[in-house]
């Protein structure tokens, strides 16, 4: 079978073959070609050594212990700007469960494929001949939607413990299942994941959450015993019954909230906040005889502190931590528009920040669906969103003008008084009709003309402008209400 290979990739592989070396596409890019997905990056393996590769490609770099040479293609496509070329290699000894103690460059493609993690990643493709090399039946596993370790799964996971988390990440990205023997080996070797750097664990979590099916992956991780190495706090929610408003325990609620953010295609921060928003319900749960139900008072306050520690442990960037902690802290905002005022809405916007308020509202939608309720946005919530939009916008007022009372007094040498207000309102009426007139030059010219009018005439113009402003304000608020279907 032949696949469409970008020119940049073909140019690199042809250059290697022209120099007398073997060249195969290998790993994830071949897997994605077979599945029908666009590869995120392109890897080539060869029997050439790093020095020999660089002799073929002078514009390349070699900065690691694994022999990988980055070949610059000059492509404007970021996925094709650098093509990684790696010699066949063998590895031995993995005393830290993360990196091989020694790496040797080999001469055999089959020897190289034998060291790879999963069968679906142990496939090579010779695009020159249109031939697949698949010694471990990776194509069959792709067809069966199965993640299976190459040869002995325990050996693979002892070589690099991160492979266990990579398996569940592939569950999320490819929507595959995990082979029984591979899953059993993950459970048996789960303790080794604690030896992997937090940054590598974080990077896998980011890819899981950015996938279409993060819930499936993290549920797998929990069942296989490796979720604890992402965050032990998540495990505490398993089996913790909630109040009557919820259909699921705390753990499943967190998973479903996060998954709804993925279903909506919302950003990573909302997904991460969804995963942690109720993280502290277990320790704040109290039984209320008065209500005959569980309560979780203050779980958002405690949860924001727990979330901060969890994200710091995984070495997330400060900007991400600050935002997600805010979303967790304020996700329980009171949203009944019949009982709150615009000033209360403005205080909430101040608490979370204008740049985060819509993410907070979207988190609330995910939270609602995560309880098992079928409707995303009931009337009251839509009305609250309309109030937020109303609070965020600049009101229609003389403050919109590129002039003000102080400027008029100073420039035209007039006394403070009602004539200033009448003039500004008269100017505003004109600007509402023709916004292009809102310039310093035009406003000064028109102000000079208005100030020559007597009190009664200027007052009438000002009052007309005021009524026009109020009508425009009412019309804009009406438009906001219609937009959110709360008229």
C-alpha cells in the first residue's frame, strides 16, 4: 500500500538512500498513516550513524544520547520543519525505569523495532518500495483497535515506566482498548511510575486532557493503579457518595465534568479545572440531619488549595496554576439572577478576572452536565450570562466621547454648569448616528457651534440627546437578552 508522504520527508529519506544507507519511516507517523490520521511529526530510522547522517545533511543538529539527528528542511509547516533521523539502536539496562543505561547503534531494522513500546508503534514503512515492515502484527492491532506491548509487556514497562501512562494516553487519543496481558503488566508494575519525572507525567496528562476521550483514559488509569501517580487526590473521590443533586460519586463526577469540556472542544484550562473542581469534597463532606443529605460546605476553598499543590507537584506553569486555581475557587458562584444584582455580578468578574469569566461560566456548564442533569443552560443560567455580558460592556454614555467637560471648560473658557452637560449629550446624539464623527477635531468644531446657542435651545438639544442615549442603552440590553434567549 502507498501513502501520501510530504515532499520534505521524501527528500530526507531519498538523500539517505542515495548516500548508500537504508531509510524507513517508523513509529507514530506510520501508525497514523495506517489509521488515516495526519501525523504530528515524522521520524526516519536508518543504519547510518549520527556522524554519517550529518555528513549527508550539513544543516542538521545532534544534541542527545540516543543518536537522533534533527534535519532542517526549511518548511513553513512546523510539523515538517525538522525531520528526526535516528540510527537503528539497541538499549540495555534501565536501572532508573526511565532511561537505558547504555545505547548501541545497530545494523538491523528488526533489532530496532524489537525495542519499541507497542506493536502499533513498531511498524516501519519503505515509501520508496511502498512496503510495510510489521514483525509484531501492529497493523492487525490497529484494525482491532488494541494497544499491545511488543513481546513481554513487563520488560517493556521496566525499561521505561512512562510507557504505562503512554498506553492510557493512546486510549484517549486513538480511542483504542488495551490488550489483557498488557493491562495486567501495567497493574503489576504501576509502582515504577513514581520514579518518572513529574514533567514527563505532566506532559502525558496534557495530551490526555487535550484528546477527545480523556475520561476513558483516566478511568483506565484508575483501574490499572497508575492514576495515583498523576494525583493521589483524584483517587479519594472513588466511591464517595454525593447529595441528591448528583447521580454519580465524586470521582465519576470529576471525570464527566472534564469529559464534557472535551466534548464541547473547550480549552485545556477548563478541562483541567473540571478534573479538579470538586477535588476536596471527600474531606469536606458532612451529614446534615436537617437536610437529610450530605453537605460539602467550603469544598471550593479547600479544593483551590489542594489543586494548587497538585499542579505545582506536576510542575505546571505558574500562569496555568493561577488560572485553574481561580476557576476551582469560584466555581460555586451564586447564579440566581432573581436574587442578585449587577454589582454582585461585577464583584464575581473582579474575583476571577475579566479574561477568565467566560471560562468560569463554561466550567459551570460542565459541572452541571457532570451531575447527570440533561440540560446545559437552564433559563436562570442563561439570564446570568446575559447579566455578565451586560456588566462587561461599556455603557452608552458621554464617557464614550473623545472630549469631556474639563476640556470644554479649558478650551472654550466657559463656566462649569448645566450647559456643559447639555453640550455633551447633544454631541453624543450625533455620534450615535455617525460614530465616525467621534474625533477631537469634529467635536471641538461642533462644541464651538453648540455653545453659541441660548440656554433653552441648548437644553432642548441636550435633553433630546439624553433620551436618545437611554433608548440606545435599552436597545443594547434588549439585544443581549435576545442573544441569550431570556427575553
